[in-house]
């Protein structure tokens, strides 16, 4: 009887565990607009964390969205994106994000109302991602107020004390009538941490006096709501953006009580930005190395780089070294041996500090084009880069890329070893070919093409075996004769 009860108890226990294990977890739901929902806001109001709202391709929604649900994704067909357009004269945003972990992607956002303080997208919570979205401003307010395409701020109206962290603005296109493409503003001592990467800011203008005299807008503003001083600490990385027909980055005068302003701006392209690439009055130094300023001579600075003809920088901007070409363009330099121009094209990143140098002596190797020193920057740490080197003359088969580091020589193979003037080299950040040995997003590569010295046959059409055969036969005969002599001597001693 006891044995039967034990078996029944065990079965009941197993059954209870199986019921717990198979209890379904609430699954995320795809909510379609139009369809079950006539408006995007209706779908948002019905959503729970983890849901995805899919707006039909080409759909035009004239509504103001407020998103309070955490972990919500709003998406559309990237090949034919839906448009969210708001025209009513209110102070609301087109899209106001008040939920954590929200993803907004692939839309067209049109901000057409002309009211002070409005923006296309307002981000008020952490871990929000806005990506692959086109933001257009038109018919906007005229006057000296903050009118950004995307606004990052700490909290809600009446309670601006919620820290903002982990926000990513990536691969968006912002244009039209905006004072600023992105405004990062603090109201209290709550900090902001965000990444602004891969965006394009183009043709931003605004009418300060309302007289039709439009001024050039700024790509990024970093300040408080009155763009006068900073409230809380701000940590920003601004990378791989394009500033075209706009001013670049503006930081007004800072509050001495500000705990910290930590801004790093790398791998950006400042193209035709008018007066300023970066204008910094905050009192904090901005790390703005490895940017393209519109000209190989670098940014203009009255004392630090008076010969620079690129976009200007103010004081408190660390800009050297800079990119000597846009990330999409090859970079050339005259060889140290005056054989001509050599161009470098990396598969990823950009080249900075390119120069030609004389090659140290290496026995049995010649360097007809000398060597080169450069850095490849704007990489993901540990990334491998394929480097195409276009030399002024063909190099012989067997030419390799020699590197000289700390008194040590080693070589990398040419992956295009067919006797023409193109060499293809593979370099890895922190690994093969990186002289600093650190996976830090930068490859340091002093090196150059070295040819093995000729011994008489490299320039001849005759084969090496044909030239060597008589010498091989003579050596064999000598070895045979020496062997016969030893054998006869041993015989005579027996």
C-alpha cells in the first residue's frame, strides 16, 4: 500500500511540474495599422511590453503619437515607408516617447506645425532606439527657440529629473526647417548618456526674425532648454555622421557647477557646414580627433591650424589628428623615392596621418617605393580590414608587404600577387599588421612593398631550372667524385 501511495505521489509531482513547465508565457503580438486598428495611437494604447506595431507600406498617418508602453517596437516597410505627419498648431511632438526600450524605425516623420518648442521626435526615457528614419521639417516656428528634429531630454513636463541612458540615434536623415537636427538638453541634475551615429544632417535652416531671412541650422545642440547652461552630466558619442550644408556641433557657455560634459566626436564628415564644424563655449574639451573637416589641410583654427581650410573649430576642441579624406574616398601620397603617387583604400574605416617614409635597410630586399606610415581609424575593435594599395608601377610576383616594428622585420602576403601595381593586404585591429597590438578601433601600420633582390634570372625569360641545371650537374659530379675517392682510399687500407 505504501509503495502504491509513493508511486501515485511521484506521478502527481511529475504532473504538477509538467503543468508548470508547459504553462504558456504571454507572447508578443504584432498589431497592424491599418487593419484591426484605424490609427497608430489606437494600436499603441492596446499594446503591452514586447509588442510590435507594423504600419502598412505607404500609409500616411496625420496624428500625434504618445508612447508610454515599455519595450514597444514601431516599424514599417523600409522600401516604402509609412509617413507620420502632424500639422495642428499645438506644442506637442509628432512622436513623444515616454516608454523605456522603445524602438522606432524606418518611418518618414514630417513636422509641419509652426509652434515654438515643438519637435518631430521627443525621447524622454532610457534605452530608446530611433533608426533608419527620415525626419523633415517645414512651415515651422520663426524665432530663437529650440526646434529640433529629435529632442533628448530628462523626464516629463513638470518632472524633468529622470536620467536618460542607453539612447541610440542611428542612420537617420534629418533635413528642413529645424534650428537643430538633434538637441540634447538637461533641465535638472539628471544625466544623459546617448550615442548619435551614422546620421545625415543636411539643409537645416530656420527664420530667426520671421522675415524670410533663413539662417543655417546646427546638426547637434548640447545644452539646457534655454541653451545657456548645462544642468546634469552629459555623456555623448557622436560618430560616423555627415553634416552637409549645416553648421556642425554647438555647445553654448556651460555652468561651472556642471558635474561633467564628456563628448567624443569621431569619424564624422563636416561638409560645407558654413562657419563652424564645432563651436564649443562650454569650458570642457571635446575629443574631436579623426574627423574629416572638408579639406585635407584640416579644420581652420586661428592659432592651432591657421593653414587649415576645412570647417572651423573653436577653442576647447581637440582635432589633431584628422582624416585626410572622407571615409568614402581613397587617399594618396607621393612616395619617398619619387616614383609617383600611391593611393590607399581600406574596406572599412578611414585613413589618417598618411605619410611616405624612407625604408630602413633590409638585406636581400629592395623597397622601390619606400615605405608608408598611416593609421586606419573608425573601426569596430578587433575588426579586419582589406587594404588596397595602388602603386605607381607594377611590382614583381613575390613582392610582400614588409613591416618594421621596434627593430623587428616581418612580412604580410600580397593577396593580389600577379605582378601588377595593385597590392591587397589584410590587417586586423589588435592582431596581424597592427603595430600597437591593441584592439582599440585603430590600426597603426608602418610598412611598404618589398621585392626580393635579383640574382640574375628574375629579369630573364629563361626558367630558373634551365639556368640552374648545369650547376646542379657539376655539384653532383663533384659529390660523386668525392665519394669514389673515399671508397678507393678505404679499399687500399684493407
